[in-house]
C-alpha cells in the first residue's frame, strides 16, 4: 500500500479519536487535545506496522500537522 494521506486518513482519524471527515493534511497535532500520549503510542504502532522501523514519542512530539506525520511515514518507508 502506498503511504499517502488518503490511504492513511481513516487510521489517523482512529488514532486521534475523531471522524475521518475532520482529518485534513493541515489538521494540527501540536496543542491538540486529541494528540495525547495514548494517540502517540498508537501512532508509534502505526509507524512500525507500515515501515518496520521504530520511532520515539520524542520524534512524534515534534510533528505539527497530520501532513508532518504522513511525511515521516513516507520518509521512513523509503529509507
């Protein structure tokens, strides 16, 4: 599966515990009540699932938007 926003949108919505129609590339992660430690742990699992690589919560805490998260996944998959 290609790691694109459209392909990951539903899983990102599940991580953030919001409806998928509320998820956009510019959806803020930083400062969002939905981007809590549980969401970050779920995001770590998603990264591992799709890239077979590990990231830390620190790596994820620096992400400002959903687009940043998708870019991280794409970069890890390519490396």
